[in-house]
């Protein structure tokens, strides 16, 4: 059995760390449908502008999203749709299986 190089594992861990936040997952899910303005994200997520900006910066710094200026607006989009394959891997079947295992483990 060969374990991937530490650089590969570090890269993967950084991606999981960035997407391991409910609000960043919400942003990615909204971007699944196409480019969106930061102002729209703020109203939908219901958080203050600095908080949303921080989430967007973390996603952009991780290389998952990119931004462009459109006059006074900043528009965001997903760099590559493969991120959705990762998100979609946690489907209802997996959630059910994990829930059953946790129930067995912690049932008295």
C-alpha cells in the first residue's frame, strides 16, 4: 500500500479545512448555479459584509473560487466544477450509513 506524498495530503487537508464550514458550503452551493455578486451572497447568507468577505477570501485563497470586478460589484464563480463532485460524494446514502454507524456506536 502506498500513501500519497505529504504535499498531496497537505493540499487535500487544506481543501477540506476550507470547505469544512457551513457558510462556505452555502456559498459554494450558491455558486453551483453560476456567477453571483457578493452583495447577493450577503443577503442570502444573512451575515455581515466583513464575515462574508472573509469566507470568500478563504475560498479564493484556496483556489476554489475566483472573482472579477464589474463596475462597482465583485462577482464570484467556482474555478472548477470538480469541487461539486467532492461535495456530492456526501449523499443521502452516505449520511444514512454514517448515522447508523454512529447510532450503533453510541447506543447503550
